[in-house]
């Protein structure tokens, strides 16, 4: 039975030694212990003893030094060398409360670990062997704080990579530590005067030597960020970069991931953002792979949501200022689109309808209200484009065209809300202006041949009989025979024939039976040419076919109009007989 119990204990210890995914994560545990001991600073430094003659491996020394509250013999016996017991168990200001972090030093399989510590005038030394056995003895010389040295054999060629890995691990876990943390690579030659000062990084004016690991709380690469401090919580949230979510206690990393599952119920609101959240009340799980989502976490997340709301208001302000300067808005519009797509985002953006957040074709600020007002008339949002002649004509008519790329288009589409009065309405349509408007050249009567004058004259009479004065027919040249063959059959436009609108590109317009319009017929369209040619044999059939083509382009006339058209065409045919 005794052997079985010892076997279980050995297995438990082995599990604790390898409790972290990365062996070098033990450095975080030692730094945490130093911070919990009240050390005002923590120094990590590495040295390397070259192989002795005839040997391939030297010894790498990993030092972790602090000047905090050390340990006396009682603490060593009851807590350091006894698993599952911790002097920090009842102290809510301490993170490492499980009493198991220290065992992780054996994950790198050191040949030995030497710990020297002093407290209340006592000074002790603990030597751990590779098999995790240990010896405790007094030190002749008093020390302040705790010094830990890990000894690991390795080839000289392995040392540089190992040093880099140690530095990276410290940067990851101690990125924003409230307690200064330094790293010093002393595996190469160093000046003798520096050898006794592990805290030399805190001296000014050094070009070489220790490097401070911890940095201020910031988000690098964010398009825009917002800092908010509220009680025990400090948060910085940003937009415009790949989302990442980081939690800290005392500035030490608890969790830094891109998995929105860690956001809990806040994921729909926050998943598109990056943030760093510091709160001394947050705790990690036993395995250090997540943050405990308790009441303290919920309170901290509420501060984060407040910061996110302030961020999007700042985003509106920055976008407006950029629009007023005529700057490229793509990145800002991409960020705004993400805000619009969160729950309640459309309603929030609707409150910004009058804000000048877009640019027109002349790089002048344009509001959502202006865009939507024109959209109500055109049935679509018009994008910039077209030749100079068309642009000048539309400018004279006061037609806005929205400037921008895919991000701008995405924002316009995301901001569209289905009207309550029209649940059948289709999503917003965005089209280049030249797909809706065109400037053809009306053809003068003298330019028509005899057959065209005969057929088009009969067509006008038939339309007048059927539609009265609601339609005025003009004949147009859409760029000559070649260009006209690929153009539309007919266009609608003003009576002066300047700017015409493609009927097939009209959305949400007033039905044709309620409005008066000018129709410009493309004399070079293949269907028109075919029916004009047929007019030599059957004028009534030819004119009826052309009238049907024109009405079909609109597809808005009532069925009674087509019946009337057929009757009038038949009557015209009878008169011709």
C-alpha cells in the first residue's frame, strides 16, 4: 500500500512539473512569486560556462533575482518544499495561490536548482537535484530577497536559440507588468563591473546590458484606440486590426487569444475588436489557460463595453474630420461597418445620418441623409464614374455620386434597414452612375432615311393614341451603328434630351402611368433595325412591335395599356387597307 501511495504521489508531481504547454513558462511563475513577495523589481539574466576540455556541453545558468520579502525556514519547510500548500492562499492580492507553480522549474530538466533567500535576519540555501530531492542549509551571509539559479547542460550552439526563447516567454507573460522586469543575456563576455549588478537596466545611459521587458499598456497597429480607467480596471480597446483579446493581473498576462469564446455573452459586441484589460481582481484557472468568468470578470467586461462604445463615437468623429479634409476613408469605413454589424449597430448608425461621413465624386463631405434622400428618387445609391461630359451634366443637375472603394460600399450595404412599411423591400442597390445615366445624341429629322421617317412617324401616332401626352418620343444615335448595336433599346430623360436614364436600371420609381417622360429610341439597336426594315411590308406591325419594345423596357405599364395599343395598331392597319 505504501508503494502504491508513493507511486501516485510521483505521478502527481510529474503532472505538476509538466503542467504548462511550454516548459519555459516556469519563468512566469518565478516572476509572479517575486511580485507576490513585494519585490520592486525582478531581474532575469542568463550566463553560460563553456565546456571544459574534452567535454561537448557547458552549463547554462538561468538567474531570477528579486529584492522582495524572502523566506525563513518555516516557510521553506511548510510551503516551498510541500506541494499543495501556499502562504498566499488567503491573500486576494496574490495571483499564484495554488502553491504548485514552483514545481514547473523542473520542466526544462535542469541538472540542479539553487535557491538562496533571506527573511527577518535568516538566510537559507535550498539545493534541488535533478531527481527533485533537495537539501536545506543556512547561509553564512545575509541576503535580501530571493535568488534562484537553474543549471542546465547544453551545447554552445544551442545557447543563442535558448536565450531568444527565454526573452520571448518573458515578453509574452510580463508584457505590461506593473513591476519592472529586466532581461540580460550574459552568455557572452560582459564587463567585470557589470557582473555583480543584475538590476543595471534601471541605471540610465546604458547602451548595452539589461533590457527592460515590461512596457506601458498600449495597442500597436490599431487604426484607432480608446483608453479607459475605472476603479480597479484599466482597458484599452482598438479597431482596425486582427482581433485579439488579452487579460492581465498586475500587468502579467493571464490570457491572450483570438478565440471569441473567451468573451462569453459579450462576443457579439466585442469580437471584432482588440483589447487589453488589466484588473487585479481577475484570476486565471488552475491550468493558466483561461480567466475565471466570475463577478469580478463581469464587472471588468462592463467597463470594456463602455470603452468600446466610446471608441465607436470617436470613430465617427475621426471619420468626419477625415471627410472634411477629403482624405481616403476606406480604413475608417471598414471599421464603421464592423460597428454597424453588431447587435443594435444599425440603430446606432441611423442616429448619425446627418454626420458627414462620406465623400462625393468631388471629394466633398456627404452625409447618409443626403445619400438616402437622393436614393429615394433614384432607387439606388449612385457611385462615381462616367465620362467628363456626363459628370458635368450630372453636376449641373445636382446629382450626388458617392466616392470610395469596397469598404465604403460595404458600409452603405450594412447600414441599410428594411422599412417597416415595406417588409418585401430588397437590399440596397449600389450602381456606377453610368449604368443609370447616359448622354446620347438625339437624331435630327433630316438625318433619317425615308423608311425610318415613315416607321417612326407611325410609331409616334400610335403612342399618342395609346398614351396621350405622357410619352414624348425622340430618336437617338447611341454612338453610331457599332456602339448602338450593343446599347439599350430606349432611354428616358428630360425634354431637352441632355441626360437620359436607362429604363432597365430604374428601381422603386413612380409607375409610368402616373408620370410624364421623354423616351429616346436607339435607331441602331438590332431589334429596332429589324422592325424598321419590316415596315416596308407591314407598317402597322412594325410600329406595333416598336411600341411594345419601348413599353417593355419600363415594364411598369398596366395591362390595359397593352390592350389599347393592340386595338390602335389594328385600327391603323385597317385604315391603311
